[in-house]
C-alpha cells in the first residue's frame, strides 16, 4: 500500500491527465488529420458546418 | 535429432556454440515442445474458423434490429470526408425535439490509418468521448475508450487488449482502473471454436469497488453458425439468471430477419421480452421494421436520394402505453474529392 503522500501525488497526476485529455483530444485529432491528409483541406472546412 | 545437432557444434568449436547447459535443458523439455508442436499441428489441421469476439456475438442481430438506430424528433448529420488515405472525417450532428433527450449538438472527428484509429466527439455540454485503436499486427489490437465530463463521477476510461487467434479470441478489459488501490472492473473473455459451426466461450467480470469488496461474475456464451454462414444462433447466460438468445437469418441478398428472446428468471424478478425484426436493403434505401412483446411496433426508412444525401423517417407506436414517437432526419455528406476518387461511377448522361 503506498503512503498517503504518494497517493495524493498519483491522484494529482491522474486528474491532470484527465484534464489534458479532455481539452486536448479533439484538437489533437484535428491537428493530425489536418497535417497528414492529402490534399490538405482548407482550415475553414474543418470547423464550419456550412463551408 | 539430438545427435545430429550435436555434431556441427563440436565441429564449429565450443566458443561459438550455445552454452553447454542449454542443450541438456532443451533436450529435457523436448518431449513437451514436440507435444506442443504436435497439438498445434493437429489444431491447425482441424481448420476451425475464428469465432469472432464475444463483443460481436450479437452483431448481426443488432444490425438488423432497429433498437440502435431508432431516434425521435428531428436530426441532421453533416459529415465531411476531407481525406481518404489516411481517412479524415469531420461530422456535425444536431438533434432537436426529442421526447426523451434535450436538444443537442455534437461535433465529431475521425482520423484513421491502416493500423491506428483515433476518434473523438464533443457535445455542447463539453462532454468528450474519445476512442483509440492501435493494431500491432493483424490479430493483436489495443483499444482505449474514454468519456470525459465536467461532472464528477461521469468520467470513464476503458483499456482493452484484443487477441484473435486462428480459432479463438482472447480479450482483456479494465474499466476505470485505479493505480492506487487497483479498484475498478476487470473483464476477461475467451471464445473458442469447437467445431466448424459451434463456438463456446465465457466472459468473467471481476468487480472491485473497494479493496475489501470484490465480486466475481461469469457469463457463458455459445454461437452456432450455419454452414453457409447464412444463419446464426447465439445464447448468452449471465449470472442472476439472465438468458439472452438470438437468431439471425439472411433470407436473400436483400432481406435479413432476426429474433431476440431475453429471459430474466431471477429470484426477485421474472420477465421475458421477445423481439422480431426484419431489414430490407434496397438499391437506394434501407428499411427496418420491428415488433416486440412489450407492444411496440417500429419502423425506420433510410432513403438515399443521391450518394451524398439521405433522408430518414422513423416511427414507433407503443400499443400498451398508447404512445407514439416520430422522427425525421437528414444525412448530408460533402467531400472535396472527385467522384472517381471516392470510387463511384461517373454520372450517366
């Protein structure tokens, strides 16, 4: 069983990872798709439903 | 065999050969390795098919029934294929006027190469769904699935390792594993083809809510596939007396029917639901109809007017509760690729 201090540290890391993934997941997919697709699409097409 | 492998080693000199301790060890276990080799060969000679995964046990039935496709109110799905290889797709979906769900907006993105799939969606309340599949080889796939929410206690993480052998499937899952005290839900399943038609398996769930309180539950699976693969019967027995049996048959290229019977025979509750459904795949349309023993009759028509434009109508009448639901929807796909690139024939003059 880890000590109280280690537990708190692990909880903090998990919480940070969760927050990073919450805000970073979709931008990461869009970035990967935008940079690697061929031909490279126009950026406005990515975010606007009407373009 | 041992003598023939010994002589080249002696000729080559002791410095470059294997350590001398290893070959007695190998010869000691050689009955075991040869037995394993013989069993593997015998197993290969049986030529049993892969049974599919326990997760996909009822896939054909679920694709035929419209329970997963049913919606009410109005909805619009706009999707854009921005690239084919690697696949990159963006979608916006709007839902409005449903009796059961609040109006919602959902933005989705998919990026896929041959070995990797990345998928994400976010709704207007900033709940994120994330999914990642990484294939290490044809048979070995690692999957990750997560739900991230601002609300406490609504987040979920699932890690999964999938292995598909020649005649078996192996899968291990961990749901919300905590690195501190290893609480969470752990699921392991094994599904093995016994004959060319029959596959048997089990799925064990180990639920550990606190380090003191742990629970083990096993469900058993069976799947019988017709020789021409045009019909499939499955049964799944879950603990607490839940039995789910399904039957699916492909009547022709265009018509599939499926039946599902779920029996709950627990000590507190006794219940059974039967569902009967059919799916018609026409040239430009898909029609699903379903009838179940709770008095619900429902239908869904998906009509494609153009390759990029589809119109959906759904309806459900609950005869026992005297309630009805109606839904209309549009699906629009736009693409900046030419029709040839999308793999379609040029329009007729």
